[in-house]
């Protein structure tokens, strides 16, 4: 991940003493995952939930409520009870990229309608080519793209997602042009990559690693500060000669705005304890879901503010919009 500090000024979490019960929780806690089961957001939440449940002493129930790029499930939590009974596993897509994609049609405000509770994981994006492209390192790819403006196409799992916006940031950083081929998910994009129908893609190491190891695809760089444990031979973007470039997705827990500060603080502590637990950390790393164990609610809120300032203009400049 690109390990930027989450340190910043508090974002004004409001305590409500009359509601902040010292014995919270006294009933099951629901975490809404605003995507279908089986994706990275869902997997990471299900890996964390058993340990959080042990810490809180109440069942933690995961509800998958997908649709509209995660905005349907997110909006349901924004309008939910503010009593600590429900939380959202939000992402860079639901709380940052959606602002640029939906504009005024976004039914919630990521800062006004939520309280940031705790970041959980940071998922890197990697730059991958088909061997037929004939490049063996990032410098070779950059030279090829710059020498042939608009000639090559790159695939992602969908327009406006973190991989697409990461690709736009890459092209902006190197001063090159390429055509975006958006797919309906990573699986069909990967199938075309393996068949050589598209020769360049942006996606997660977890998707690419088996094919990189088999020599069917070649990952050139991981766009975060640390190498992926799934592909330790692949350099970071900085190591490959492109310092400052980053592309990733992150996940984190949010509560409806107005949730008592005491509840937010306790859930933050539970999440951080779960992320530090060795067995849980190991399982996350094995899934290439690097945990973020640091970050108070105020620090996470400030991180979100910086992410909005950095990525929303990139989304808008890309021309991507929500369907």
C-alpha cells in the first residue's frame, strides 16, 4: 500500500452522552458490505468479523447489499439508526470515486452523512502486460506508450473503478495516451488478457499473481510503497523508476452521522485489535489484503478528506460517469 500517514486534525465527531451507553453493544451488530459476496470487500470483512465479535461479545452479522457501484448499500447505512446497531464497510469507490462519478446524483455525502470509524485494508493495483507486447519492465512500457500515442489499449474491471482511475493517473504521470477498454468485472478482462485480446491491464495482485508465476502474464510494477507478498519479485512503481505514482483501493468502517462518539471509539478499538491479531493479519495478507492497523476515527476522517481532494478531480478529468 501507499502508506500515507493518517495523522491530521479531528473531523468533529460529536458525542451524544444520552445515547452513548457504556455497555454497548447489547445486541448483534450489523456490518453492511455494499457489494456482492466473494469480492475483496466482502472477503476482508468476513475475515475480520469473527475477531471483532469476540472482542465486542455480541454477534457481528454481515449483510451484502450491492448495486450501483456500492452506493445503494452505502445510502442505506447513511439513513440508518444512529445507535451503533449498523456500520458500513465503505471503500475508496463508495466514499471518494463515487463523488466524481455521480456528482449531484449521489444520494449521500461521504463526510456529512457518515462518521469515519476505522480503516481496515489497502489493496494495491498492479500494472500488467501480456508477454506478446514485448516489454519486460516498466521503463520499456512507458517508452512504448509514449512513442505510440493512442495505439495501445488497456483493460480494467469497469469504468470509474479504482483500477481505471489508477490507470488514468499512470498515463497522466508519464504523459502518454492509451484507450480504455472497460469490462463488466475483472474476470472477463482477465480472460481477454490471457488470450492476448488486450495487452495491458490494471488490477489487483491477487488476480494477476497465478498467471504471472506461470509466465502467461507479466506484472511490471505494484503501485504502492510495499511489494506484494504474492509477487515478491515484482518491484514497486518507485523501484521501477516512477516515484510518486500510486494506485490502490482501501476499505474502512463507517457509521451513520450522529452515532455516539463512545460507540465509534469502542468500535475503532475493536477493529484495530482485530487487525493486530496475528492469525487475522496472516489470513488478510494471504489474500493480498494488507491491513492498516493504525488510525483513530479523526485520523481516518482527515485521510478521507485528503483522498477526496486528490482523486475526485482525477475522476472528473477522466470523463467517467456512473451508468
